[in-house]
């Protein structure tokens, strides 16, 4: 679900701001996009209330990441409650106008899969971001 649609409480706004600040520490040129999904009936049919989805759009092609945008999906538990939700997992996708180029999931070895993978140094950065996201949520913001 679009992060903008989930940001109804002060706790969720604080969580969202912390996630944006964390990612922008690594990618300062990226602009956060709180509504990466279209708002149409077909997209709403696939709406997942237990996710917080946001994107980070780069000013152009980013060869080290092999993408133009970084889609971040946070799988959460207790997302509808006033307390800070618990992070269950992270899915990151490198996106272009043609669609997904790679995907990193925090299940298994945390290595990306796809047709055009980021450079190894960038993979390490993405893994660090995922680790810090888990730490961020474990500290109950």
C-alpha cells in the first residue's frame, strides 16, 4: 500500500520520516515518492494493508544500481495499531520505465536476483540499509 495512504497516525508519520532519512543517508540525491502505485481499481485489487511502500527516484539513470528508482516495500505486523509496527521483512526493487531489473529480499542470503544486478559495493549498501531498517524498527522509534 502506498506509504501516503498508511500515514494516518503520528507514529506512522514518524516511522516513515525515519525510513526516508535512513535511505537518504546513503542516496542523498534520491527524492522520496510516497505514492509509487497508481490509484486505479486494478491496483487497489492488489492492495496489501500490511505493507508500507515508498520509492526513491534518482535524478537520472544510476549505473551503479542499474535503475532509475528504488522501490522499498516494508512488510509490517500491527500496521493498523497506534503502536509502532514490527518489521517482518524488506523487499527492494531496482526499477526503470521498463519495470523491475532486480530484487533484494530479506529472506535467505539477502542477495539480489534479476536481469541487471547492482555493482557489488551497492549490493553491500542495500544490505546495510535493510539491516538498519530492522534496527530502526526494533528500537520502537
